[in-house]
C-alpha cells in the first residue's frame, strides 16, 4: 500500500505572499515511511535538482544549446557532467565563478589545476 503526500509552501515573491501546494505519490507504505521520512526524500530530490540539473541548465547553458543532432547532445552532457565532477572534487562551491576563472586563465591553468603539467 502506497501513500500520497501534500506539501504546502508559503514564500514572498515581488513583495507579495505566494502559497503553493504540491503533491507526491509513493509506493512506500506508512510502515516504511513516516511524514518526516517522506519530507526528507522530497528535499533530497530537490537537493539533486538544485545541485546538478539547475547548474547544467542555467550555469552551463544546456537548455540554450544548439547541439541537437546525432550523438552530440549526449556527448556534450557527458562533458558537462565530467566538468562538474572535477569542480566538485576540487571542492568548488561556486561553479559559475570557477568556470569564468578557468575560461579567463586558459587551458594551462585548467590542466595545472587538474594536476596535469606535462602534456
């Protein structure tokens, strides 16, 4: 037996109060997931969305990409994921700033940051 949960949010947008209601369905029954557990799962999903998908879409411009044919979109997504993984491994907290810094300083700086000094 599954569950349905309802999440109500109240926030301010452009000076006015906005109320938002969202629903979710899970196959986990009440014996497996209490309300606090369901909320944790929900927040965990948005943590992934904000940490990965939003960064790829907005910071890296994936949604604006004109690459659309053949295997190129999948290859570009793999390159974006690799770049994000390397930045995260380097404990970068501001991806946009790091991308600007590496673009400004060039390939030699990026390779040195990765520990690659002799090409």
